[in-house]
C-alpha cells in the first residue's frame, strides 16, 4: 500500500462509521502558549470542554504536526520534526470500548497487520502524582483488550510519564492512555522477558495512542473531572507506513525515499537529518513562517542551518537544499497542493537563508575559534555571542566545536541562558528608557505612536494575510518603526491600502478599552499574543473597537481620534522574510 492509500483508508474507515472528516488545521496554532500544532486534537480542544462541535460529536482527521521535542532524536529509525497524525475523536459520544474496537479492527482487518505483532500498554495508576491527587488504574481498558483476544502477557501497565497524555499548552483536557506497540523484530534484547514495550533496545515502536480525556488540568497542575468524556487518538502516518511497507525505518518509505535518493554520502544519520529538516522547513515556510531569531522563525532557521551543517559533512555543493525542497512538493502535491502553488516563495526563502548562513558562518567560526583559544573551551557566553552576532544556534555551535576536537563547557546550557537573559534585560531597560522619555509630553507622543502600532498591525494582517505578525518595534518622539513577517516588498497599492485602513479607524474615533482578565479568557476571546513569554495568570488586553485586540502592557490613548493622521514614510527589508515600516503621526485627519 502506498502512503496515499494508507492515509485514505484510515479516513474512509472512520467516515463509514459516522465520523466527519475534517481537514488539517495549520501547523501554527491560535494558542500562544505553544509554538506549533503537535497533535490532532488541538483544533478540537474546546469541544472537549462543552462547546458544541460544528462537525458533530465524531470526527477524524490527518493533521500536520511539528514537534521540536524530537529534534535531537532525528536520524534514528522513527523520530521526525514534521509528521502527519491520523486520529479519530469523540466529544461525549463513544468512549473506551468503541475506541479500542475501532483501532484493533482497522489495524488487523483493513491494514492486515498480524495481531501477534501488537503489544498493549495502559495506565497503571499514579498514587504519587505531583498534584497529590490519586489517579486510578485503567482496569477498564485492560478488560476490553482481553475480551478482544489480547493475552495478558502482552499487556503492561505504565505510570503517568508513559500512559497519561496532555494537556497541550498551559492547561486543558487530559487523561489516561492505552497504546498499541508494534514488535519490529520479534526478538528480545539481553533483558529477556523484561524486554517489553518502551524498552530502549528498539524492538518496539509505538504505533497508536488512544487518549481518554477524563480530566481538566489547570495551570497549577490540579485535575478536575470533565463534564463529558472524550476520545482523542493519534497514530503517526509515517510510522504506520513504515510498518505496512515493511521498512526498517520511516526514511525507507515512499514519504522519504525520493528525497534520500538524491542525497549522496555514507553517513546515514546526516542524510536522514537533511531529509527531515528540509521537509519540516518546506511545510513551515508554506504557512508563512520565516527565518528569524525568535519563536517559530528561530526553529525554522535552526532547521535550515542544521541541514546545511550536515550537508557540509557530506561535502554537498552550495544551494543543495533547493532540489530536495522541490522533491517534497512533488511527494505531497495531491495532499497539500499549497506546497506547489507557493513553491517559488518557499525556494526563495530557503535560498536566501542558505546564502546568508554561508556568508556569516565562516566569519563567525573564525572569530569564535579565536575566542575559544583564550579559555580552551566553548562557553555559553561565546556561544551566545555567535548566536547574537551571526545567528548561529547553540546546537550548531556545539556541533562545530566538537567536530574540531574542542571541549564544550559542561555548564554551556546554563551559561547560554544566563547570557541571553542578561542581553534581554539590557535591551528591555534601553527600550523602557527610550519609550519613557523625560516628561509628560514625551510620554503622550510615545503613547500615541504605540497605539498606532496596534492599528498598523491589524491593518497589515487584513491587507496581506494572517501570516503577518509583529517581529519587533521601536518608538521615538518623532516616529514609529514596526517590523513584521512578510516575504515580499509591499507594492505602492498595498502601502496605500494599509495607510488608508489605519486612517479610517482613526477617523472613526474608536474607543480603546483596557481589560484585565485571566490569560485563558483572553486567549478564548481572540486576543493576539505573538510573543511567547511566560504569561502571568492575569493579563491586560487592549481592544480598539472591534478592529484590534491584543495582549499588551500599554500604555495607549483612550480614543483613536487623538492620533491625528497616520503616514507611512518608508517600507524596507529588515532581514530575510522580515519587512520594516517607518511611520509618523501628523496633526489633523
């Protein structure tokens, strides 16, 4: 079976059983407490909490996911950054019995996976939970599996670490899980009978995770029972294809083989990392992510530059990533046609980042090696300087250094974090000094300009698309500077449209309202929050009429009519994939 047929078979199976097939949501979730969509249930999160589902109470999907937690494992047989997650979901409809029956029937009847290859884990209870609450053993799932013919010697209980899932983000629905593992080799390692699912030897691969949402976990970790029970399952498509196509790794499947064919060299791990990272990069760029030094942009930059680094190990030529990016568009053209329609933009971003990294890497390495000779090792301070000055991620600095036989400080992670925090404190102090000014009039002018950035932000999103997000800003007494994510120079027509939109809202003299509310309530209300700092429990939300709503520290004017006339004086590049607008406020409208 091809990967396309395996994907279609899953969705058709559940469609025939009353599930609405819902398209994949974006890799970029609306929840600002998380960087990426990591599971299929994220787009359905609110339906587990009682909000009526527009799709009905049974849905299924194939969700695009991105997981940074697995980035260091990429290169083995089954870990990836970008993956597709097959899942079926129930919001107060069926529960454990039907979920387990569906899973076993699909795997053994539709996909014809031998039952004797399947091993089961379940939640054994967690009397020592951090919250102090006792979560009981999931005996119900054990009983269901036994009735379906799974012998007791192939079922094992695990604690919260392995068999309790969620929540996604800071809080949300969660619950015990039962997992289906596939026996790849049929042979135990030296542990003998102790070689069971979750053994580190690689004999087993986790195939399907069935989550039974029974609890809500708040930000303090306290669990309370949900009013309605829910089912959330997730099965990685790539792992399923690996099993059905009988390949030794996910990289041997038809989802990766066409890419790997074009990557020469004997270092298998390096080849796999390049294939994974370029695929993840293509999908991130297709959704508007651009390389930067913060948040999703930092992850994208890290992927591209890490792929380049491993390309150098394999002695690949410059701009070697471009043909692989094109190949990914071919693999997924029927499933995700946007990869082909946006191919020119995707290739431009990759090529620009590749060229930029090539220019800075050599200089950065030379200066860093010079610094290292003074201390005899790579320290967190030196690594942060390389990151801040040349955009080289910490992980790549470590790889470069160890590759040259130079010692890496045992405390490098802590040292790097402290250097970064110190830099942020200095930057924040400078910004506060600049913004605060020296008197009441200066404060008022800065306040007007700051309020104007909210209008500008929303006007850009409405004119150019919701991929636009603030990447930085700077305010003086005379003007505002606003950096935002966008890959192309704005046309004169686009600049005029944005300018007119802001001035229209100024003319409407909209009221600027300030409200303090719990963060979860602010998020549910649709307030924008693009900077992933650790939000307090209570945040301040500024709403400008019905036009703009953002979590912000302020200050702002009380009505937009105070701003005068908004005028863009310059639009320019501020880096790869980042544009910059400079604007002023003039008296009168």
